């Protein structure tokens, strides 16, 4: 039996991981980033005003990064046959000004992927977070006009496509556009400046531009909690059904799959995949992790727990059950890729989120890069 994760699933789906740009940097670049972070953090602390009623924020000081090759890099190179940038392909990190692009991050990941014979996805073209501030401004202290913003967005998508269209197998065209409040398109009141300025047809337009820019890539609409809550699942279903009726070139729904040790049951994941397949679409799992915390209420997150053997075994069983479900839908030609959102527990985005000061343990490798029981169990599937 092979000890390589992706090889174990090669007859079913590609197994990918989100790669933090930090692991691809050299020591000098990492030190520069650390200094920048320290400065941001000091600024943040200076300006921080606690909101009445919000839980107390426990500051976690940025720490210097390890030197030399990090274990995550070796695991990324050997265990996965698909990669995606955890942050480096988001607009805010690339689009510096009206005609200013910084492709350092995406280029670095593409080079890594090529060296290791891996495919690469793009995350993401449009999102209500991590967009550059300037793009929504008219340059005179007011909001950009609809025409201005459309022009800027189209220029961005075309420029990215021009550079990467032959290297990217699938693109998260629009990320997290369904609202958790009413399960329709997230609007300006729910933090989408894209909707606010461009209006409700911005998603359709973005997909048409993406099709022009990436004619050979699969085009994905990506969101969270689709497997968790029926309301949101149906909201996405209805929205995408409308897109298809309007002839919009969406071909895949991305389930982020940030799930936890209890929820949702596998039966809900099955329902979700079947529902979207009934639209004739493919499904991929874009950002999987299994949190140790159930966090029913984000305002009052669960207290820190021990990641003891009992937890690790429970998590292993849960990973195995969910991957087993993925295998069944892969066999039917519905499910194409499964990506984890990170590699080791020391570098997961769930450390400090949603509970500042609390670590989590949602991935397949522990804080030292050692395989967890979940990894071993997946290799037995
Ligand atoms: C997260 C990254 O993991 C963090 O490093 C960053 O600070 C914030 O964004 N859903 C998404 C991802 O679509 O882009 C998010 O990534 C995690 C949730």
C-alpha cells in the first residue's frame, strides 16, 4: 500500500491542498513579511476599539517564521497532486492599482506546481473580502461608478486569464456570494461592495468574462455551509438554476466543506451533492477541514479542548466516512476534486478563528508535520 495520499485516491479524484505562500518563500522574504506583520499588528492594536457586547479579544502576537525549508513544503510536494493558493491568488494581493499587477505569489506557486507535476486551481476572481480598497473608490473620495468598477473588474479577469489560462484547471469565479441572512445573493448591506456598485447581475457578468479569459478551465461557484444548512444549500441551488436558465457558463459548484467533528452528518453531504448534480453540474470540495469545535454560536465559541487520542481517533473516523462518501460520487462522475485547506495544524486558518487565542486541529498532519490518525485511516480506504 502506498503512503502517498493522492495515489491512494487516483482512481477517484485529485487530492489537493491550499498552499500558504509563506512556505514557498526564502528566509529573507519571510523575515520581511514578519516585520510587516509586526508593524500592522502594532497599528491594529493602537486603533482597536472593543465593541460593546463583543467577547474580549485576546491578542496573539505575530511570531517569527521558521527558517529553512518548512515541513509543509515537503508534504505539499509529495502528498498532493493539486494545489491552490491559500491567499496569493486573491485580488487584494495582485491588483495594486488600475494597471498595476503583482504576480509574485501566483508565479511562485505555479513554479512549485510544475516542479512537482501538480495541477493548479485559481482561488478566487471575485469575493467580498480581500479585494483591494482602491477598486471601489472613484479617486476623489467617492464610490467608483458602475462603469468604472466593471471596467476594472473585466481588465483584471482578462489580464489574469491572459497570463494563466493554460495553467489553471479550474477557477473559483465567484466566492461566497450567497447570504447567510436570507439565502439570496449577498448584497451591499451584507458586505458585498461588488453587489452594491454593480447590481445583482455582477455574478453572471463575471462568469461570462471568466469564460472568455479561461476558455478551457472549469468555472466554479464556491461557498461555505452548503452541506451544513438546508436553507443556504437551497439558496445556492435556486441561484445557480437561474444562472443556467440565463445561459451563464457555470459548470461546477464548490463546497468549501469547513465542517466539524459532529456536523453535518454524511447524509447531508450526500443530499447536497445529489441536489447539485441534479442540475447537471459537477461538484468539487474546495477547502476541507474538520474542526475540533462545534461552535453552535460564534459569539460564544467552545472552550479549548485537548487533542487527545480519543479526539484524534474520532476525527480519523470522520475523515474516513466523508472521504468514503466522496469516493462514491467520484465513481458516478459527479465529484472531481477534493482539496484540504492547509497541510499542518500549526498553519491552519482555524487557529484563532472564530475564537481568537484558541488553536484548532482540523487537518491531516499535526503541528510538527507528523501524520495524524486521520491520515493513516485515509490511506486504508
Ligand atoms: C482564509 C485564509 O486561510 C487565511 O489565511 C486568510 O487570513 C483569510 O482567508 N473561505 C475562503 C478562503 O474562501 O479564502 C479563506 O481563506 C477561508 C474561508
